[in-house]
C-alpha cells in the first residue's frame, strides 16, 4: 500500500500524529518504514473493517429493527416477486445511468 493511502487512512481514523510521522518516515525512506509498512497496512485495513462493522451494529441497534434481514435469507419460492429482477436491483446498476425505479404494491406481510 502506498504511503499516501496509509496516511489518508490514519487521518480518517483521526490519528493525525501517526499520519504525519508516517509521512516523515516514508520521505526519509527509513528502514523502520520499510520493515513496518506491510504490517501497518494490514492493521489499518483491519481497523477500518472493524469500525465499519461496529458502526453498522450500532446503527441497527439504534434503529430498533426487530431482526436483521438481508436478501440472502429471502425465500423467493414463497413470493410472487421475480428473483432475477430483485437481484438486479440489489446490484444498484440503475444508479450510474440515473434510471428510475418504481415499486408498486402493498408493504407485504410477515408470516
């Protein structure tokens, strides 16, 4: 991972002092930077992923949803919806070309 990318990740984690020190080590082409850069990159990726997971869990808790549901657990056999269409919408391919999506029908029910 490039030093600039790692510095941006450190800043996004609000570790500005570490970002500055990393920039200085990288500019000096320090042996300490060379030996630690791969480990640091892995640790940064792990911390970013862990924070994202904690954030999502917190948001779900605050929203007070009765249960976590996703498309993987949906039983298409028990529904009249077209699985291919739903999966295509799930990929959000309509966003880039700015196409509209209109959903018609009632809110459904839980069995």
